[in-house]
């Protein structure tokens, strides 16, 4: 078969057109993966409960009393408390007045610790529904030897099972120089369980 001058160029043109789609499909680069951007972490605020406001309640516990120059005594104590707290975030401050009835025999039963009044300051750490706090102030002990006012320090733990109620406990250490003018002093350690209602 005789080829004219148009046959070869025409054949080459048709061949190139037929091959071009295949080549184009074969060498298409794969799409690049999109970068994954992690979301910025959301800051978690420190736990904070609501401890501010007035409250009142009852306590029940145990006291161990030592007196100078005589035997001490121990026994049940019970009473009431009223107070007010200021909640400043993780810091809680407060003031409280409480009273315990004692009736604890001292000096072999010849003397007696009758009751204790306390005026307290509190500084606490708000952990949400739980608060750990320190407390200190002045306590006035009434005994058959006479009354005496002395300092005390202690720690407490409080828990809110609901917005209106607080349950907790305290351990306090008291120091009394002299009951009345008897020349007899002493110290006392108390541990109480407390229940309070918030107003």
C-alpha cells in the first residue's frame, strides 16, 4: 500500500489523541492529605462550691481533759453553733460562736468541767462540695473550780450533701492557765461531729 504525504502525519495525530487520556489518568498526583488541627484544650476551672452565708446547727462529740496536779477526765460533749462565712473563690473565711455542755468529772470526780463557749475564726480551702479549714480563737471553760478563758486551735472538714445542709467534723486543742483562782490549770482535746443548716 502506498502512503501519501498526509497518511503518516494523520496516523500519528490519531495515535497521540488516543494515548493522551490514558497518560493523563495514569500520572495524576494523589490529592494531598488535609492537615488535622487539634482543638485547643478548654481550661478547666478550679472546683468551687458555695460556702457563703449564715448557718446554725448541732454537734456531738468527745472531750479528753487534763488538769495540773490532779487526775483528768473524759466524756461526751454536745451543743450548738451559729456562724457566717464569706466565700471568695477557693478561699473561705468565717466567724462562729459555739457552745458545748460537758459534765466531765475531774480530780477523781471531786471537780467537774461543766461547759465550754468558743468564739472562732475560720480560714478554709474550697474544694467544691468539700471544704478543709483551720480554726482558732478563744474558749471559756466553766468548771466547779471557776471559769477560765484560753486559746484554742484546730482543724475541720465540711461536706455539703445539698445546698441547704452541711455535715462535718472538728478536732480542737484548748489550753487553760488557771480555773478561777484555784491554781489549777489544764488542757483539753475535743472531737465533734457537726450538722448545720444554711439560711
